[in-house]
């Protein structure tokens, strides 16, 4: 099976494959560690390595198939086309927005601290909280 519409959607397909295979390799390492109990048995290391390798190769083939399946590939090509139309903010806009979020978070933290302090004082005076 060849690459469906090979000149289109390259980055979307590539990054989808990299992200998916990162999860698969992480799962294969988890499986490797789970199978470490059979390492001392005869051929245990071969079973351990073979199973992890089979998971990586199997899921790699599945990802390759899905990324090149016409319906899925057309969706990713359309997604990449839409992302090119996005009006991305400038560095100055991002910096300004970040400072507003940080300032808003600090104000909210101070207000919640004061409310908590006030309720503690109120409940201690009412005898609900023990000093």
C-alpha cells in the first residue's frame, strides 16, 4: 500500500504518527517492565523483548495503515488546510495576555486567601473551629 495523496497533509500525518508511536513505545516499555518477572526463566529475555518489539511493530503497521486510509488522510489534509487559515496572535499579544492571566490569578489567590482567613476567624469566634 502506497502513500495516499503523498504531497498533502505531510506535517499533520507525520506529527500524528510521532505522537501515536510515542504512546505505543511508552506502552511497550511498560510491558517490558511487567514481563521482567519471566527474565530469569529459560528464554525469558527473548519473550520479553519479542513481545515489546511485536507491540511496536504491530501498532506501527496499524498507524501506517490508518494514516494512509483515504477517509482518515483526507480529514488530516483538511485539518492542515484549516490550520493554515488560522490568524495566529503576535508575540506581543501573547505576552500581554499571559501577564493578564498571571495578574488575574494572583488577584483571585489573594481574594480567596482573605475569604479563607475571614471564615477561619468567624468560625473560631463562633466556637466551631478549635484554636
